[in-house]
C-alpha cells in the first residue's frame, strides 16, 4: 500500500491495530511518499519511534496526532512522536485507564491509584529535559513549541483522572488553545484551577469547551464551595460552544455569573450538572432569565429545567418554569431546544461541538 499509493495524495492517515508488528519500513516509505499529510493516528500497537525518527520520514506538515494509550508502549513513544512533529497543533490522548492500571500494577478501583497512573501517563508523554527546552527554543523550525511548552490549537483528553494535572499544565500553553475537550475524566476542576490566561489584558483564544465527568469515579476530597470552574470562566471571554456534563459533581456546576462572561458570544450550550440540594432546578428563575437574555447569538440550548408533569394545572406549569420560557422568547436565533431531565445521557464530543446538542449519545467518536 505504501508503495502503490500515488505520491502526495493523502491528507490523513489512520492506522488501527490490535496486535503489535514491526511497521518500520512500511511507515518510513509511507511518510516519505506522502508529503502533504496533515493528520495522522497510530494506535499503541504500532507506535514505533524508530520508524519515524530516522530522518527519512516527512513529518513537517502533520498538525494532528492521536495517541491511544492502553499500556506502556504509547507513553514511551508518545514523547518522541510529539517532538518529531514541528507543526503539531491538535493533540488527542485517549486512555483506557483500566487496561493501563492492569499493565502497570495499579488498582483501578482505588482513586489514589487512578490519579497516580494518570499522572504517570502525562509525565511520560510530556517529559522534558533541560536540553529539550534549549533545543526547542533555538530551533526556529519547531513552530509548535516555545520555551518548552506546546502551543496547540486544540487539546482533547479522554479517560484520565486529573487529580494531579501538573505535568500537563507545565507542558501545554493553555492560553493558546482554541478548543479544550476533557471527556469521561475525573477531578476536572483540578485542571481548571491551574489554567490561567496570560498577559494584561488577559489573553485566551478558547472558543470551544467540553467538560464531561466519569460518574463512576470518585473525586478528590475538597471543600464544598469550590469556585475553580467559576474562576476559570471569569478569567476570559469569547466561548462559542460550551458543554458541561457533571451530574455527580457539585464543583463542575458553573454559576450564572461566571457564564455571563461568555453570554454575548455563546452559540451552543449544553448544561447538565448536579442540582443544588435545596433546589428543584439548575438555577433560580431570575438568574436563568437574566443570563439567557444576554445570549443574543445562542442557536442551540440544552439545559435542565424544573420537572413538569401532565397532572399539573396550567398555572402550576407557568410558575415552575415560566421564567425559562419567557427567557427563550429573547433567543431570536435559537434553532435547537432540548429540555433535559435528571436521566440525561452523557453527551458526545465530535468534531463540531455544537452537534452535542442535536444528538446526545454515548457512542464513541474515533476520529477528530
């Protein structure tokens, strides 16, 4: 296949393999003949640094890399692959933490073990030495890196427990991200706590934010009044697509005040978080109405509202969610409205975040 394909025709190359084999010559030939590649994905079964790092591969145009982490192979070679992609802009890391824990002797049933295993994965993938920093800073060809930090456009993390996110915070320049997807993870607020825009006025280019928790995993012990997600959202503005799914975590529920910083630019919003114990709804009616009235560009909305039952009288229904319905009257561009209940499924993260609001699903996306 590598030899028979016409030269310079591929834009994307995805190789999924459940068994290990030696692809060195084939990959060298493929990358040498396909100089216009923009995206590539190699499953952990075929990751081989030697196959790519011998100088014959043409990797200067590849902007997207997906790492599938099931064991030690991907973590060992992931770092070398990232260093070999000078134009890297989009990075996705998908982790099967159960398999990784079994392969490395961690107990995935214990939260501290999951946290340590996740930290180990991030440390190995993003490990930097002092020499790496110097080489990256002096080599002008390496546009994807500066001062030892990756300048990515999008970062997607799946299946990690982020109780110790320091390796990630030290490796990625979050203020340059346009898209951040953290899906089926735990302790997400620990990551958000460490992300801050740089400069004055603050600079953050993020337009897409997807945060979904893994409800099966327990979180770190923290204070009940954790404002990490509010502090994060208030620190910049300009989000166009926001998805927050955290039915088991109080910490992942943003306040209406924090979301207001993005009200003028939001085009799609999926909000499914744990209800406050003293409330039947996501927010107080007045709060929700004040926020939605600011969302002049909103096209798609999925949000929890107080439950409605057929036996209610009309006046009872109006009192239950009247403020929400009145607010919707102000949404001139609204095309999709999804009223969520407590049994809403976890949303998906496809290439276009706005699709989350149209077809929420548990089906996994394999490609970005």
